[in-house]
C-alpha cells in the first residue's frame, strides 16, 4: 500500500525522466501519487530533511562528534561566506600552483559499496594520480546506499558489504584520495541533510583540510605562477541536458548557458566521453569530460552506455593535462582516459617548456 513518505525531488525527477508519468513513479517507489506530483511541481527546494534519529533506529553506530555551542557559533562564518559568495556570484575558489604544466584528475561515481566496483583498480588510479601531483576532484556518488537511501538507490545496487563497512570504505576513500575539490551526488542527496554534511566535513577536515567543497557544482580556477589561469566546473551532473546517448549534452548546454568555465567535468550517467568545443559566441575553446565511474557491471550502464555486454574499464576516470603556457586562444587542456598517456603528455610539456 502506498504510504506518504518523501524521497526527495532528485529521486522523483530521475524516476519521472525514466518512466514518464507521476503515477508510474508512485507505483515504482511505493509512494502516494500526490506526494510525487507535489514534489515535482515544487522543484528541488521540496527535498525533505531526513531525520537523524532514523540512523539510530537502523542500529547505526558511527556518529559525529557532539556539536558544542562554540561549534554552532563558529559555523556561522561558513554560512555567511556562502551567502556572500552566492550574493556576489564570486564563487570561483582559487588553487595556486607553481609554474609548469599540471594534471587535474576527475574521479566520480566510485560507489565503493557496490559488488561490481573494482576497488583495487580505483586505488591504483588514485595512487597514479598522486604520483602526477594531480589536482584531485571527486564528483559524487561515493556510496550506493547511505543508510537512508530507500528503494530507488537499492534498485540499481548489488552489494554485500554491511552499512558500517560501507561507511568505513567511504572514509578510506577520502583518506586515500585527499581530494582538492569535492561535490556530492544524487546518492548523497537522497540521504542529505545536516548529518551527512557533518560526517563528510569531519573526514575531509582530517584528510584534506583545504578541500573546495560544494553541494552540487564546484567552480574553481587554477592559477599556475606566471601562467594561464584555467576555470573548471565540476558537477555530479550539470542541471541542464541529460542524455544516455549524448555524453556531452549537459556540458554543452552548461557551456552555452551557464558560467564561463574552460573545462567541465561531470558524472552521474555512468557514461564516458571527451569533447573539445569552440564557443564561437564566447570566443573561446572549452573541454568537457564525462567520466563513467567505477560501477563496472551496472545493469543500466552495461545495457545502454557501455555497449551492451562486456563492462569496459575505459573512461572510468579522466586526467586533464593543462599547459600553463597555452595562449588564450588555445585549448585549456587535453583530456586522457589513460593515466600513462596523460603522464607522457605531461612529461612532453615539462621537457618542452623547460628549455
Ligand atoms: Fe552514480
């Protein structure tokens, strides 16, 4: 029987895009049709806050440290900063680099609690990226099922690890990765709210205190000393444009209608692709990457985006090599889905520019 529980706008929207009617969504997710309609009409603002107590009901033992009155007071500084940057639109965080070419590594959708995620491969990619001293980006969907994920997340997940083990894996990923830039995905959003934000905050503070973190899209500018600045937009999925059959639909629309980035990186659909596109109207060249993530045997992805049968490891992650001496009318970077090729190109640039 349908019950009146809220899963959140993203969950309903994703199901609606797939199924095409609110009634079908309600049937699949076992919720009241009026709840679905209300939430879809209300947009993303209607996402319900999950109750923290529900975690305790689930027998969940990992808890964050107690919030003190001083913490509550100090947290105002971050809220104020956020309000200010939203109000002034100056939300480009800066990453300073020494002179020279550099690499930006785009990881997304690791789903580290899924049976079909090859954790050893993920770990090797992270280590190889550190060896290149890459700027480490995480694009969301760290876990399939946070404790409150509900039916929608479970539908696309096959996993044997327990919830506490999943959480520990998530923390281990952050420790291995030491991310420089971090955004959440829909699997976090379906479990959103203050609890998860604080939990991530504590792990990230310990592993990577300078991390640039945003809820859905992070914008950052890399400033190599004496070289060209490049603007990056990292999103789990750019809001406009989604297509299983066109990996860069969202990127192109974001580049045309959104803010003025040079490089766009996204995940979510578990498809991979690289695009170089000249924006005649903006007199610039942009690079877009969609990374497929690490859930190799995903039934949806295997059927549609990975060509039908055999899981392909290509495009799980991308390495974008940027030439700090590139002119403004030249490409801001070159993207690779092979870390060895990225390294070779980086070495080539370093040798060339060192003369
Ligand atoms: Fe995902």
